[in-house]
């Protein structure tokens, strides 16, 4: 029987970047509102989150973020309670944006990149995190450099090494784009920083659980990625 219980953790969606690789499309709209398969990308994201049992999301936004809030409001039309956390006068980086949003997120939360479309079971990811008794979890995919550069060494169900810059031949997996963090992991961090710094430190300390996805990821961070997702969603709609 399919589990229909709601996911208990909220989802933080990192949607505050400048999306320079998608210009000129993103010169006047934020990346989350770029149209894919006939509607804004975030509409596809929210629909998938709803289907996965997510009931609450916090959108970490910056560049043109007010347009996202104007489009989706409190999320009532999508069956998901939406809140918003703005970067403010300067960009905070992915880690800083989450640190600023902590009062809205509670003790633990999922993190999803605002340009990622991930066919993954959120309930299974949450269950794996709780069973691990670790403060954080990273989902991974055996990428072998196929869709982006692999950056994770994953073995026996655990994250052995993670580094976005210093890569090794043993890194056959890639950070899939969905994580879980306890709020305590952000203690002592600066106002602005990249989330990968926390991920790297937790892996080194042996405090990052792992969950392997069997489905490839999709993203709209580039024109090529946008075209791939357009094809995937268009085909999916035809089979409904």
C-alpha cells in the first residue's frame, strides 16, 4: 500500500540566485518563473512537493523574489503553506539564506534547490534520516559524470567524501540536490556563506547520512538543462 502520510519536515527552497546562465530569459523574471512545459517551473515543483506529501515550504528568495511571492502567495491554491525569507540588501549565499530562514523552519528541514526537479520519495528520505540519527543527510545519484561533474564518494550507504573543487576518481556519485539538516548545524556560521561548506564539514566529521536515488535529476540552471526538463515533462504529460 502506498504511504499517504504527510511529510513532517518543511522544505526550504533555495530560489534566490541571479540565474546568469539563463540570461537573457532571467533578466526580467526570476529563474523559478521561467516557463517549462507551458507553465512556470515553480508550479511543477510545488505540484510534485504536494504529491510527495509536503505540507509546508519556505522560499528563500532574493533577485526579483517579490514576483514569486506575488505569483504564489500563501500557497493556498497549491495545498502547501508557503512562507518567504528574503536575502535583503546583499546576497547571502545558499548557506546564509538558510541561516536567515531558520526562524521559519524549526528544528529540522529539507533543503531543495530552486532549479531542481527531483523524482524522489520524500517520505523514504525522511525515514532514512531519522534512522541514521545523524544531524544531516545528503541524497546522491550515481552520475559517473553523465549529467554534471560527480563530487561524492559514496560507499556502503554512507558519504565518504564530498568536495565540489577537489574531486577524485572515486567520486562516482553527485549531490542529488535534496538534503536534510537540523538547525543546530548552522550554529556559529557567518551571515553569508555557501551551503557546501557545512556539507563538507559534516562529511569530514562523519555526521552526514546518505540516501541514494535511483532516478536521474533534472534542472533548469542552464539552457541545456531547461530543454531536457521540457522534453521530460512534455512526455510525462502525454502519458497521463
